[in-house]
C-alpha cells in the first residue's frame, strides 16, 4: 500500500483533516492556534495569501502531506547533529483516502523556490491522480544541505521540510483508518 504522512495535530475535532482556511470558518479557536506558525517571519505571513497554480486556491485551502516516511526526515536531522524530539507523531494515511479530492504534487525545488512571499511557479505544481502516486524513498540532497547549513549557523529553529516535495490535497481527508506512527520509529 502507498501512503502520505501528516503530523498529528495537538488538537483535532473529529476524524477528518481539514485545511486551515476551513478551520477559520468552522473552528476559529483552532484556526488561531494553528495560524500562529505563520507569524514567526514577516514573509511567512504572506503564505496565507499565496495562490497555488493549477489548483486555483490558496496555500491554506489545501492539506499538506509529506510523500515520504517521516523517519527519513528525523534520521537526516539527527545525522546532521540537530537535536529533535523523538516522539513526534504522524498519520500514515493510505493514498486512497485522497481519491475524492483534487491533488497536486508541489515539487518545492530549490531552483524554482523564491521564498514564501513569492508567487509559486506553475512548473513546480503537478496535478496527480492518486492511482499514479509513488511514495518517495529518499530525502532530497538540497534538504540535507539546508539542514547542515542552518545547523552550522547555530540556528535552533528552522524549517523541517524544505525542498521536500509536498502532496497538496484540496478537500477533507478521513484519517479514521490511518495508523499513527512516531517519526523516530524505523521503517518496516
């Protein structure tokens, strides 16, 4: 079976993942809690207004999934010398749970990325049929280089998923049948 991964929210109502902008209208307190992460950098706030080409929606109208096992991220961070929590939990979501949504692969390539305030490049977005989805088997070299660079600068807070492609899903995603895994658990 093929999977996508999503960090388990600290607080969640029900068994469906919903996009941040949907939380804004349905569960304002949760929206305010989760939208805080966009206030840690002036350019990051602009992500809230960023349009996603080909999906014709905003950045926070979609649910963001990791298309590789989170152990690969955990392992790369640890190998770089970054201290991370061992107990971060993720939903291991069967890709079939996204079949009723409009989905795209955001390539998040270093060459095309111009920062959170810039428009997304159309070339970085690929609409995808979930039947064609393949889970990634390795973390991109640009991501590992970023970890090393940030760690060597002494930065303690930096992005965990830079240059790792994202699966973007427009619609709700049921996680009632998703296994909860810890990112420090080795891959089966």
